């Protein structure tokens, strides 16, 4: 890509001229360039023509491709007549021209009608069974009659070679039913069974078509295994009423025909015919999966297959008509229709059967009883159709007369009952016998189908010493012996190693003793040094704790006394300044009050320094102290302050009363400084279990997350919490913007001193 490519397109003559004349003329250069360009264009056209894929114009060309060729997405342009456009195909259809038919994958597209002439452009695809046309562009150009159907042998039709072709085949209707707008017919021809889809208008009563001999013309299709691209079944799509011709209907109601004994179904009769239905009658012995019924009469038993829904009870007498057939070289009645009778139920007793009788051909599909030894069992859970619950199938492996056979049962009850039978038990089983025979009529195997798990009776339980248990015991004993031998070898090896280790250890102990004596002397010396250092460190810690405690106490006292008093003094001075010009006497009164508060502050400061008791008198009254302190704080501020007490008043320990007084003073100070309240109430509640101090106001309040703290230089709430913890209580602050603030302190009763005063305090004072 990065270099030059030199193309020399000159002829030999031009080369000779070039050699004779070193400098070519301009006209010659132009001619050479034109010649070069035309050569390049011709080369490009040839390359494009070589790369273009061929266009297939006949249906036979598409259907004849191999898988690899069809997968190459070859271009297709076919004009043909639509032979099938069933609604169940969802826009897909079959088209046929003069050479043959092919399937068009037009999923989701507009559905054409049979007889439409279409121009189809698309590409080939391998399909799930045969090559098809996909990604079609469809254009309707007219209408035409359907192509004639060619008659083909049933063997060729069943081989799948006629896929997508319009064919004609004759046969006998085995079953018919309506499914929406189409009729589904199962036909048999030459021993082969296939399905036909036809318009529903062919028959108003599909059951009248059963046993009719018909000729069906339609397009062949296949049911297939998509992953393996293998044929499963053959289907025939019949597009019109004229393509489904009934040549011969059933002569009369088959239930009016003479009854045939069950064991005579495969015997010689002059009127035998595989295209006519047979009428039988018998007592129900077992019904399996809702579609297989076993009947029994005086001559024997018979297996009947039917798609007719219905449930029958063992012992019920019913009639059935169906087609005689063979399944594994044994007679069976297929595609049967049942008709209940009004006869009384009978108790069908199972017939005892022996291996010799079974080998002689007796008791197939008959209700029999056999004995055997339970050798094994298997349980399998399968998911039933249509989201039905799990179906359990249990199989018992039995042995009698050196012949092994199985007994099968279904259902949760059978699983519970049969799974409890011990392996090795001798049991007696009643069930329907189904045999497998070869083409010479010799029995190769048989099994019993159990209807009721109670039909399995334990005759003799196995002995305790079963082969399994014996094998388990021998295996366990072998394991024990191996373990003992391994342990003995391991112990002997360990003993030799231990002797060597003991000798080495004795040497080490001597050295260790000398080292121990030396270490003990050094430990004594180091212990004396550590004792001296520990004593010095403890003295330092005691001094540090004392200093820290004193600093904390002084800080709290200064905050709770000095700052509160200074706040009150500041408020009184502000009030005096406001009243000075218009009311000098009132201003003097506030100044005098400020001086008194200042003197009181000096006294409290001295007491805080010397850690004196904060009591005015020997008989300290907490409520009165809080009332007097609150009156001083709120004097001249417009805040109406009151103190209430409730319960039997008690004397509290000094430290408790001191801290409660400081908490109350801090709460009132915060109300005056921050809340903007007009009312404040302090409540003391002396309860039997706890003491409560609560201060409330009607101020502006605050949001808890916006509250001030030590980081903002405010220590009020922190100080109250620390004092409450110090006396064993707890403090809570409740507030919201516009709803005021409540400070609540609770102290357990065990921190109170029981010295009740006279009477119950319930008085209220207002400041």
C-alpha cells in the first residue's frame, strides 16, 4: 500500500519505438494513458463477473442443492404458484413452478392464498431438512390453477424425497379432529402412518371420516429433528376441498357389528381386514397414561390404544371399536373409540401365570398374578405434559424360576408403598402382562404393569444376613484390619523416632537448666527495675488524672456559674441602658441587681475554686434554688418563668443536687440567650422509680442536625450530658423549628436518698 506498482502494458512494437526515440511526443503519451485505462476497466469487469454468484430461476434448482451449496446464500429469482399457505405457518408458504416445488421462509410476512402466482427474489438457505428460499421479496403477478398432483408410492412419500412437492396419495382415515380452521386427519397407507392437514369445511363431523378410504392431494412436508436434520414424520398439506376425495365411507355404525372375542383379533376370519374397524367388548383391567386401556373377557386380554379422552374404572364393562394392528408381533387395537355400557361392574380376578404358559404364548395383555424375589428397584420422576405435577415411576426387578422380569407402577402412592418393601423379599404381584416376542413367536422378555400398589403382597421378608450386608461386613472388617496394620507400623516408627528424641531432649535439658539459672538471676534484677519504673509511672498517672479531673471540674464550674452570671449581668446592663433616658430609677434598680449578681458571682467563683458546696443554707432546697436562679436570669427579659414540683419531695445526694442545679441554670440561660421564648417552665418530678427534671419553652426551637456544639464554641448541651452521666442519669434534648425546646433529665431511684419531706409538692410559683 505504501509503495509504487508499475504496470507495463506496452506492446513489443511500442517498446522498440521507445528504444529508438528517447523522448516520446505528447500525443503518444495521451494514447498510451487511454490504452492503460481501458485495460484496467476491462480487467475490473472480468473480476466482478467472476465474483458474481449464479441466479437460480427454477424451484428444482433450489431443492436439488447440497447443504453446503444452499448455505452459500445463492441468489434466487423464481416465479411459481402458491400450493400451500396454511395459517399455522405464519406467513411461510410452498410455491411450485414447472420444475418442482420449494418452501419459502416468509415468516411474519403477508400470507398469500393458494393459486397466487408470485415472483420471488431471495437467497438460498440449508433449512432444517431440505433447502429453502429465505429473505424473500414477494410480488403477486396473477392467479393460476394449482399444479397437478403426481401420484407417488407411499414408500417414496415416507422417505422424504418428495418434500415441498405436490403429490397424490390414497389411504384409510384412522382418526380425525378439528383444530380451529383446519382438519387434522391421521391416515394409514400400505402400513405407513402420516398426518394430513386440510380445510375444516371438509367435514362437519370429523368422526364420520374415520375408516373411510380417501384420496388426498397436497404438498408434502416433514416433521424433523432440527439439530440433526433428520426426518421424524411425514405431513401432507391439502389446500382445497377438491383435493380431499372420499372414495368409500364406512358401511355402517361399527358398534352395530358383531363382537369379536379378544383373543380372536389376530386369528383367521374370512372377514378380516386392516381397513375396517373391529368391535370388541370386555372388562377394564388397567388404564395407563389415559390413552392405553387393557380389556379382558372370557377368552383373554387385549391392549387398546386410543386418543379419546376419558377415565375408566377397573371392572367397568365397555365396548370399543378400532383397527386391528400389530405392535412387536403382537395384536393390538389402534385408534379405538370407547362406548360405556350399563352392565354391572365385575370383580376381575387375576389369573395365575407360570413361565411355561408365557413361553407358550398365553396371557399377553392379560390380568395375571406371579411370584418372585425382589432383586432391585429403580425410581424415576418425570415431568408430565401441560405443566402437570411430577409423575413417579417405580420399577421392581423380580426373579422367578431363573427368569428375571420387571413390574412397573406409577404415582406417588406406588412410590411410597413399593419403596418400603425390603430388597430380597419374596412378593406376589398382580398386573397386566406385556410380552416381547421375536419374529418366530418366541418370548424374549415380559413385564407386569401394576395398577394398584396394594396388588404387591410380601410373602416372605428377607433374612437379616443378606449378600449386601455380608459384603458390607467383610468390607468393614478389611478396613479395620488395614487400619490396625497401618497403626502398628506407624507406632513402631514413632517409637524409634521417640527414643532418639528422648536422648536429644536429655542433652537439651542439661543445657536448658544452665540457661535457666542464668536467666533467673537476670529476671530478678530486671523485676526490681520494673517495680521501680511501674511505681513511678503510677504516681505520674495519679497526678495526671487529678490534674485532669480538677481542670474538667473548674471548666464546668466556670461555664455553669461564671458564664451564666455574666450572661445575667449583661442582660441587666442592656435593660438599664435602655431605661436610662426615660426611667432613671428603673435603670438604677437594674444596675443594683447587676452589682448583686456580680457579688454572687464572686462568691460562687471562690466556692468553685475551693470546691465548696453550692448551697445557700444547710437545709438546701433544690426547687427554691432553681426558682431563685431562674428569677435572676429572666428578670427584665420578658420571659415568664415558673417552677412546678410533683410527687413526694426527697432530699437527694449533694452531688446530684449540685449537678441538677447547674443543668437547670444552663437550660434557663440557653432559653434567655437563644430561644426568643416568652414562657419557660421547669418541672421537678419525684417518682418512685426515677427523678425527672424537665425544662420547656415556647421559643423558636432548632433542628437537631443544626444544633451548635463544641466545634462552634458552645458547650452547654455537652456540659449537661456530662453532668447527667456523672450522677448516673441521662439527658435528652427535643426540639424542632417553631415548636420550642424541651430538656429532660432522668435519674434512677437508686441514686436518690429516701428522706421524704412533709407533704406532696404540687405548688407552682411564677417569676
